[in-house]
C-alpha cells in the first residue's frame, strides 16, 4: 500500500498529471438525493475547441430535444428529449478497438439518433448496442462512455467498437470522467497511468462535493451542481492542475427530468462557454426557438473574451451571481405556474409562458456575456 501511495505522490509532484489530458466529467444524481425528487444528469464538456452552442431538434424530428453541441451542426454531445430521456457522452479510454468502420457513426451522431428515437434509458441502451452489433461506430483513438437517464433509472455504458458493458442505477449518484470502471473493460485499455489519475481526481472532486452537501443534511439541487461544474480550484500538491472545470472546459449542461410532464417541464441549465465566465441560463424542453447568438457560437466566444479579460481563477462577479439567483427564482416560479396550467389542460399556455420567461432571461444574460 505504501508503495502505491508513494508512486502516486511521485507522479503528481513531478507534474505528470496535467490538464493536457483533461476531458469530460459527467454525473447522475437520483431522486432520493435531490431537491423536489427529480433525476438529474450533468455533463462538463472539455475539448480543444472554444466554440460551442445550444442545439435543438429539427422540426421534422421524431422527438423534440434540446442540448449543447457544435455550432450550426445540430450535433449534441449532451441533450434531453421530450420523453424525459437525458443523454451525455464522454470519451472513454484509449484503445485499439476504437473503430469497427472508418465510415461508422461518431458519438455525436449516435447521441442525436438516440435522442430522436428513444423514450427511455433502457431503449437507449438497446439502440446503442445496435450500432455496435451493426459495426457502425467510429471514435478516433478511444472508446466511449454513454450515460442515459430517464425519470425512473439510469445506465452507464462503457464501449469499444466491439463491446458494450452496461450497469443500471436508480439511487444515489454515479460519476464518470474518461476512465472505464467496469472490470471487463480493462483488457481493452491502452490509457497511460497519468491519464487514469486525471480522471480519478475529477471523479473524486465531484463525489466529495456532492457528499459535502449531503453531510449538511441537505438535498442536492441545481445550484449545487452548477457550483461543482464551475469548480476550478487547484488541488494539492501544488503542481497538479486537475479540477472539474479545467482550462479546456467549454460548456456544461444540467438536465432535469420532470416525472409528471416531461415533454413540457423538463429542462436544462446551460453554461455555454467557459463555465466561470458565462451566465447560466435555462433551456426548457418546450422551447420554440433559440437566439442566434446561442446557435452560431458567438455566445461561447463572448465567454472566452471574458476569460481573457478577467483571468481563469477570478471570483465570479457578484452581479452575475445575483442575476443568476434572480433568474432561477423567476424560472422556478414559471415552472410551478406552467405545471398548474398543464394540469388544467392548458398545455399551449404553459409552453408559451416558459418560452417567454426563457427569452427574458436570455436577453438579460446577454449584457454580462457580451459586456453590453
């Protein structure tokens, strides 16, 4: 045991663990631990690019969905559909089994097809396996990790181009960075030890943060999860730079699944751009239209201009936090009002109300994102 600890300390102190290998971190929190008894799936997306956008389904899609992805390409890396199914995809470990077909579907395409064609997490697992069985998968030099969640349960699927390992969950919380955790997957991994430590550190940060809320005797709410998504503290020893919100983080989405009326009242809270330098805004599943600034990538570009101006580790401005809290209260009141409308067979009015409130919040957020 002492040898293992010593090896870890040497690797970390030497600076081997760095954000060069920093990638996505996703987690599910189930209704037994959440405020209001909702299921929540969250994803921090990290990449080399600095452009990201809000994306939504086309008008002729089988199911309506909303999420975050790449500008102008209708390509979600995370999203929520009107059936109450939430999906997030992380890169898995490096592997020789990363492609069964050079022209096979990438993870973004698979994510979109699952959102459009599946109504439950169980259906999503079956759909994912169908792509592997058909040898229709291609993901650079690594495997993948898919997280599926609906109002009842969630699944984690760790995959190569030839194999899918699956586990079901319905209580507590579960987290994945870019490390496969299922024992049957280890045989496929080529990931070096320093990158394994990076994923383990990020997962530990998330778990410790969630536990800190529960130890206070409180339930976990959306605000707690957003705070974790923005956490960019440096962790000892001094040379390590691992955090949930690292220097390559370019977006985050907290997806909340409503159990009563998922097609109207499910929603996401989106951090479009570097999480500490953008405003958290709601994305209701029932939105009719997204602002151009959110779709064309300029919203995230604005956040990176804020990052360059303010510095990575600045305190988030007080006026930003106050605006977000006021907006969250406003949106939650709208959700409550919309619920009563739907219960009274006034679904159209509920959708109109949610769209109006979301637009007002988006317009208010622009002055912070674009320094107007």
